[in-house]
């Protein structure tokens, strides 16, 4: 039997008006999620968590919208960064969500599986290897190393370099929330997309 989460997503019928207004304008299906209609789509669990703190939830969705919808980074590279964060932080929810999004942005099944191996996997281009290494260094040492930074700067402009840092940091923050509230997977998420822990893992 799966234990109950520490903090359950707030059901749409319990959202007050400030929480409802927080969602509107930031999530395309907001009104349908909140409608209570028999055919309404199920609200994703992450939105249900944000519903507990409307002011914070609204600010987060607006900020994260820049990273997801107006990104300077190639979306495929952004999803690669997020998947590595999810893998290193052990965030099942974040991994399941972004394995699907990454595939939609062009990451192959082989590449998604190779995220668990890390930058040493043979499937990566030089830039992809640097992006994965940057995540490893940020989570291990809280700083991108000099060699990695110089390598990234040969491929990316200043806005993209800043986004590498913000994507890794932002999705580590989300992973910490997901892990700490024991956020359950949404029904449409596949558990088998979560990578098993390899016996060895290439780390810089």
C-alpha cells in the first residue's frame, strides 16, 4: 500500500477565488481544470500543490513560464538539463513529467535513458556533454567549473548561459518540493520512464 503524501494536492473544489485567479492567465486549461464539470480534465498534481499558496504559486508560474515558453535555450537542451537535475535529485515526478516533454522536444529514447549515465555516455554532442557536466558541477559543488564554463561560452550566448544556471537551480528547487511533499505521479505518467540507479555513474 502506497503511503499517503505529506501534502496532498488541493482539489479544485477547495480552491478559493484568489487561488483561482492565480491560475487564470498562466495555465491555458485553468478554467477547465477548475470547472468541476464531469468532463473536466484532471488537474496535474503540481498545480494542486501550488493551490495551497496562491501568491507563491502565481509568482512561480509566471517566472517558470519564461523558462518554458520564452526560453533563449533550445528547448531540447533545456529538457536535458531538467532531466539531469531530476535524475540526480531522485525526483520521480520531475523525471516522469520531463521525460515526456523531452521526447516532444526531440530527445530520443536512447538519449533519455543515457541521462542516467551522465556526460560520459557516447550519445552526446560536445555541447550536450558540457550541459550535463554543468548540472553535475552545480549540484555537487554549487558552481560551474572554469573549463565547463569556457566550453559552454563557446557554444552559447550570455542569455543562454544565464538560463543554464536558472534552469538547473529552478528545477532543483521544484525537485526538493516534489520529494519533500511526496508528490504522487499523475495517472497518465508512466512509472517505467523513471531510470533505475546504475551500478556506476560517470561524474566529473
